[in-house]
C-alpha cells in the first residue's frame, strides 16, 4: 500500500466511526430481570433512557429485592449496548485491536 491509500483508508474509517457514534445515540437496547418484572432501556452508549417496573414487584417490606432487580436489568442492558458497540467497531477496524476506547463511550 502506498501512503495515499493508507490516508484514504483512515478517512473512510473516521467517517464510518462518526456514523456509528451518531447511530449509537438513536439505538435502544432493552434488558429485563425478574422474569420481565423490571425492564431497562439504554441508548447505544449505555445511558439509561427508561425503567419500567411491574407494580407487583413494589413491596415496601422488600425494597432490597427491587433494587437488585433494577441493578441487574441496568447492568444487562448496558452490557448488550457495549457488545453491540464493540461489534460495530470491529467491522470498521477490520483487524485492528479492539475494544478501542473512545472518549465519552463506555
């Protein structure tokens, strides 16, 4: 490869990475815990957008269980978002080592 080809590849990669980051803002990933009693939706960057809690889980005598269910659903939805991000970045990188840390993402 000559230098011009390398520069073109770099520009294409940068353009694709910008596109992926923009798509991450619009992407939604959902996960649940407790058999669907707690559902959390995050964006592609892992930021929590919505939490839905089945009223049957709200027990004033067992707040700890509800907290655990929320934490489990948040963790799982963020994990799914991270895996989706890493898969997209690997497509762009075409063999470069990933996960590569970009500012503001995970």
